[in-house]
């Protein structure tokens, strides 16, 4: 009996005639390519190693592996990339589902039977592919979805377009095939435009024939009523009402039927269990343990290798791949499209051109839905499902960077046709449609993923609304920052509450400031943002730069009196982030003091007087300093929060230390710590405990200081801290441990501090210089001391008691091991180092492991 042909996709493979027919036409393929395809089809139940294929196709001939790859590539061009998959490190596998070969020999049997209601189930149990594509990075999601499907009759996988809903549903359905007596059936709805044809679209894969409209719907429901099966309805978002009606009737009349749906928004049925699919996990950076095992990286590397089997993601390129996946928000569709471009232009070029993502990412597979073959097509599909009001809100939300609150969205999106409640309603709809993400935090924050955001900005430009929306965004951010700053300065908002409110909006504040200072911006908004960003100087030098940049532009009448007063108060708090001299800082504090006296703002006057006291004490004018702090203390009312009292105590403790009254200083630190704990403000507690440890260090109580610093770092590990809270504590720990000879611990602390140092240019260099000297790295220590000397001359650092002492000790020690000319030369080299240069020097000089182990 002659061998029957193999039929798959649109192809027929005739082994005896050695003919490959695609789309009804004979294809001219070489003998080796034909043998290769036949070998893979005959061994379709397993992965075929490359060596075995070489032996089968080129017996007794030595050939390069590249020949195999060339023939695989040519076959994929004929058959589609989905027919043969590459299994990295193992070989190739034929995965296209074969059709019943008997149908080739007996064309008269190809007609699809159309049983009447109640007819027996057809023998075939599924139309799922025999070997679905591997599900990468979704093991946990698959297990959770399978559990939901086991306990709920209707489960809808909800998520953004291209997030992988279909692939996850397919994998879960295929794994559960044996459970269903009448099978598992995949119903693809993406290409269905007419909801009246929905019953027919569901019936056709099941081998049923139904009429359009209500009669067909009744016939379909009656036919499926006795069946025990799983229906997978894929891509329901454009037919929600029709799908919901069909599903509700099926669930009511077919008790053994279960339905798994995928959609960009839920069906909103009472029986529905939603499962919202998140993007693939992306590691924070390459240092994260198991970074290559994160879902986004697994998918990216596998898809690149499918097209370029020799591709290797090197350690040097790993950070680039991680950043690429992060910029694509872990969105599988975008990652797959980006991966398809890597063999053509290289990883670095793809990464560099991500801003052009809608032009770059256009390499979908031949079998992908047309709307998933390019990123723009996927976004166009989702955008077309929105109402006009939803489109308006969506495109305006594109101006937000890093997320936004409901209030900020309302402030930016309102217009004559959309009041605040309408904006809220449309925002909720965008979340349901998976175009906006609601983050699980309190208060709730929203964001657009980066690809939808880029699309929204394109739509904003096309509508001609960009300039007006950016202006509303900047004005909204200024109002937000002013309210937060007023609460912080008036002590109605605790310092930790202020940080929790403002820090999430840093990207939005930066975007607002960039617009305000750019062409077509607003000078008054720029000055207002700089003025009210004063408290943020503690978190980044960037905000000090805003103030310094606007200082020269502050002219009478540009802003109101309250904003001008706040500007001078902020300038007085620039501290050593400048370059600012003590005289300039004191002058700014005095101008703020005079302005707040005129405005009769006692809480603001308190904050300005405290700065007058600080800079006067630094300048050695004790009389003015104590007069200012006494006046500030007299302003405090019983209903004020604890922070002003704590500020007075800390200043007086510092002043007592300078006068040698250490017992009095210690008592004040204890009281300040008590007040911060009573207030429940852990950020104030961190500051107070840090200063008390600094005092213990000054007194030479190193072990006690080290113990308390370890406890403080443990507290920081349990709080949502920023680098600002951590940086001073780590610097103190390195200095204390280094000075008392606990070198292993100091080196370990320095290694832990390095990532913080790179992000936070506020770290003191003296403790690190001391550590390097004690580690026997005199040249490196000299360079770090030189870098610190340059910082002090520029005004960015003021010498503190403990740091001055260890700097002097380190310098004296270096003089004993380095000739004077060599020491001066190394320190001069250090003066030219940037902040990141110093971090790199420390990273190279610090040893791995303990000193005793190396010795």
C-alpha cells in the first residue's frame, strides 16, 4: 500500500513521490531540504538533535552545522516559522499539527458532519495544536489559572494586547485535555466582525452547522447542553455583549460545560472569575540572582535563538537586554518583535532605537494574528475599541511619566466636555480594557505601559493637543507640589507621609520642570516648581540645581510674595549641595525670615529662623545663632507636630557638642528620639538615631556606636526607604568600624554601600579613604582624599568633627608609607575624579572575602 502523504498547515508532503506541495502548488526544494523535512516529520514526537539530523541527511559526509541552519531557514520560509521550532542546546522539532491522512486518500469523506442536537460527540477531542509553542516564564501563572479553572465554570484571562493571554490559555487548556469527555475546543474570535455570526463561529470548529441569529444560538445551546467539555473563547474584547449573552446561556443550560475566555476587558458576568495577566517579570538589574531565569529574559533569548541559533547573551550584553525588556514593560509581544530584529541589526542597535518602537517592531510570525504582527497594529486594534471620550482621556494620560493618581489624571484631562467625574469614569474603563494599569497600593496609582504611552503621545500629537496638555500637566504638578510642601512646612504632614506622597511623582515633576524651562514653557511655573521642591533636595542634588538655575531669573513681580519667600527658604536649605558659601546661605535664610515676618506665617518663619541659626553657628556667630533658635522655639504652639520641637533639640545638641557639653547633648538626642517615636515618624527616628551614633563616635564609644548603627540599618531594611535615609548611616558605619580596627566588617559595609553611593552623590569620602589606607591601598586612599578635598573647596561638603579627625589620621598614616611627591601626585589625581570615578576606584580596590582568609 503506497504511503499516504503528510498534511499540515497548507502543505502536503508526499514521501514516495518526493513532492512538497504548499497551497496546492508543487514547491521546488532541494533533495537535502526534502530529506530534512521528512526526517523531522517522521520524528515529530521528539526533539531531533542536530548531530542526528546531520547523519540522516548527509550520511558519511562531513558538513558544517551552518548547512543545517540554512536548510531549516529555507523550510521555514516555505512553511511558516511555526512549523519547526528550535530547542536551544538540543536540536529541532516539527510541531505543526498533522491532519488526518485518511482524508487525503478519501476526498469524499472530507465533508464535516453536522449532527442534530443530541447527536453523539465526534471522535476528535480537540482542535488545539499537537505541540503548542513552549510557555516561557509563565509556570506560576499557568498553575494559578489551572486552579481557577478547576473551581470556576467561567474564567476570563484579562490583560493588555500582546501580553500573552492566548498562549497561556492554550497551554492550560492543552494540559487539561484528558479531563473533558467531549474535548477541549479553541474558538478564535479575533477575525469575527459581525456579532450575529458568533454562534456559527463557535459551532464550526465543533463540526456543527447552525443558522445565524437567534435560531442558531438556540440550536448551539441545545446541542452543547449535555456535553462535558471546555470551550476556549479567544479575543472577546470587540464582541463583549454578544459573547456575554452566549456564555450566560451556555452556563445556564450546560452544567458540565466550562469556559475559558481571553479578553482585554472582562465579560462582567456574575459567574465570571477574572484573572488579570501581568507582564513577564524583568529583573531589576544584572546583579539580581538568577536574572537570566526571569520570564522576560527567557522569552527574549529563546526568540532570538529561534532565528539565530548561534546567538549567545553574554554577560556584557545582559544589562542591555534587561533594560530593553524593562523599556518594553515585559510585554511578550513587544519582546518577541524586538527579538526578531536582533539577528538583523544586533542587540545594541535594537536597544538604541526603542524610541522608534512602532517602526522597529514589525516582525511578527506568519501565523500570528494580523494585529499582532506589528506593535502598532496591536495598539491600533485596542485603540479602535475605545469610545471618543475614552480616546481623549487615553491620549492625554500619555504626558504622565512613571504613573499618576486619580486626582492628577482629573486635573490634566478635564475640559469643557469632560468634567472630573467623566474623567474618572473613562479612567476606570481604560483599566478594564487593559490600556491603563491600576497598581495595588494605597492610594491607588495608575500608569500606562511604555508602549501604550508612546502610542498615546502619538495620538496626542495627531489631535493637536500636545502643547495644551503639557501645560495643564505642569500646572497640575505645581499645584500638587505646593499643597504637599505647604503640609510639610506647616507640620500638618509628617516627614514620612510627605515622602510617601511626593517621591512617587518625581518623574512627573521632572517632566513638568523640563516643559516649564523649555521653548514655549512658563517661567513662573519653573520658579514655583524649584521653590516648592525644596524638601526634595534631601533626596537628590538635582533639585538644588533647579534652584540655582532659577536664582538668576528671579525678578520682582514674576511670582507672588509667598512663592518668592518659599524660594529664598529653599535656597537657604541648599546646604552644601551648591556651590554656595556660608554667607550666601545665611543671606537667603535672612531674606526668607524677613518675607515670612511680612506674610505673618509663623510655621514658615520658624523654618527660616532655624536655618539662620544653623548657618550662623557654622560661621562662628554663636550669639546670632542662639538668638535665632530661641525666637524659633518661642513660636511653637501646643498644637504643632513634634518635628519643630525635635529640630530645636537637635540644633541645641549640636551646639552643645561644639561647646564640649556632651552630657547635655546626649540628653537632648534622647529626648528627640523619644518624641520621634511618640509621633510614630520613623524617618525622624532614623535621623535622630544617626546623629546620636555620630555623637557616640565622637566620644570614642566605637563598639556602642557600631551596635546601634547595625540596629538602625535593620530598621531601614524593614521600611520603604530611599537612598537618602540609608546613605548617612552606611557612611557612619564604614567610618566607625574602620577607625576601631574592624576592617572585615568595614569592607563588607563599603561593598554594600557602593550601589547606594553610585545613586546618591552625598556620601562622605573620608571613611572610605581611611578604610583603603587600613587595607594597605595607600595610592587609592590618597586619591579618595584628594577627591574629598576638591568637594570641600567647591562648597559641596563641609568638614564634620569625626570626618575631619579620620581624614587627618589617614593623611598622617599615608605620609609614613608614601614619599611626599608621590602622595601629592596621587591626591592631585584624585581631585580630578568624578563621583562615579571614585565609586569605580572603590569597587576595584575593595577586596572580596575577609582579610584573614586572604592572609
